[in-house]
C-alpha cells in the first residue's frame, strides 16, 4: 500500500518510516501542507499527516482532499491532540476518516491503518457492485426504450407522461393500430423496478404488437399475456394493467382493467361521466383457466377525453405524507384554466404536489382526446 505521510517532527518521521517499511508499505514522506497537496498527484492509497503542518494545515489539506471528487474516497488519518477543543471542531469540519492522538505509538498506527484499509476494500467492493447495478439499469432502460418506440408513429390525440421512482420506470405504455384502424392501448405497472420489470415487458410487448397487428380482440390478447406471465414470473411478481380498444370512428371503447385505478370518461365540461374500475386480478397471478378475460364496452357519445393512470399517481405523497388521491385528480380534470389541457393540468399538479421529491412508486398518466 502507498501511504503519504506528512510530518515535521524528525523523531516521529523516522519511527513511522521504519514501521511502514517493516509492514511492507511504500511511504511518501513530506514535511509541510503544500508538499502534501503536491504529493496527492502520486495517487496514494492513504494519507497520514499531522494536523498542524506548516504552510497549509493538515485540517485544510484534508478538507481539500475530501472536496476533490477523484480523491475524496482516499482515507485520511490526522495526528492531533485530543486535549484541544478547537482541534476537535476542525476535525469534524474537515471530514477526516480517523485520528491518532499524540504521542504516537506503533501499535496504534498499525491498528488504525489496518482498520481503514479494510474499510477502503469494502468501499471498492461497493463501487464494483454499484457499477454492475448501473449497467443493469442502462440495459433495462435500453430494452424499455426499444420496446416503447416500436410504434410506427406518434398519435396526436394520445398523450403519455411518466415519472420514475429512482433511475428507471417499471411502467409500460405501448399502443398500436389493428388492420381495421382500431387503436389498442396498453398501460402496465410491473412489480419491482429495473431489469426485473423489463424482463416482463419484453414478452408482453411482443404479444401486444403481434396480436394487435393480426387484428385479435383485446380479450384474446389479455389471455395470452396472462398465460405468458403466469408461466415465467416468480411468485409475488405480476403486472397490473389496463388494455383498451378505441373504435376507428371513436364511437366505442372496450376495456379490460386488472389492478389499475379506474379509467375515467370526461365530457367537454370536465365532468366525469363514467368510469371503469378494476374488475379483474392483475396479469400473472392466477392460472389462465381462472382469470376472466371479459371486457366492458362504453359508448363515447359526449365523451371528450379518456384518462387512465398507474397507482403511483394516485398514491404519490408529498413532504407531509399526504396522498395526491383520486379527489385531487378529479379536481384537476374539472378545473378550467385557459390555454391548458387536462393532460397538462394533471401533470403540472402532480409535479407541484411532489415539490421535487422522488415518488415512492412509478407515476404514469395517459390521456386520450376523443375527436
């Protein structure tokens, strides 16, 4: 291990040098604070220095090291007097990792270095684990982005927004038209986040796109999705989902809702004229023979917008622990703000409600404006 040692006392310097050599360490010895900072370019594994170095104190050297993104992980031990109250205050402010009290004793020095080196090894292991996790997140995000961009083109009356709980959103929103120009829309909320959610999204999206493009009805699509997820997902993993079919002439809406909040039908005055609550279990929980694939149909005459969301929107909590809730959602739908759409009002309200806080669960919002 390469240790940078800053000390002006010749006796202490000789003793530490002999000790480090006997322990098999490489020692870089300097006598003042400026030299300590210059020697940091040699990338030591640990810094051991007197708190009262000349030119730049050990406290200030430590503060500068800990404010350097590339060096802050290097352990720093200060040699200091514990009888000095001012020294204690400066020690706490400079973010040093440990201290050794004067007079120096070889056994204490050896024990402190061994302890901090063990902590440093744990830090490196954590860094490796973190990098692996980041790679998984990037892979999962790439998979999700690939899935959700398979639609041939955007639809101007279909609006979607999501806010992830953490680095990655586990909600899936996809849409596609049938050969007869009917529109199929899927919103799914997978348990978990990251790669585990992406693994479930892959087969679901494949089934959705292939069966929609063949003109299959949504009951059949749900049946196949449930069969696949029940087959591959472990116990406790499932997908709450809403699948709907909008007729090409915008006259009717067919819905299957398994575990998501009620889908809302809104008239031109912002009044909720109808809803479709969850009337089935989520996908992947029960054997295909036990799950109902029955859908509900709604006449869209007089309906201006269709609103659906994931649990994360309804259950979003602010700093006071209050829930956004269905009542506030209805208020945003009904409110009249000139120049704003239902979609933008709800989105802005959720963001304002959270005040910059990360949500506890992924938030997804879909609004379909009926022509």
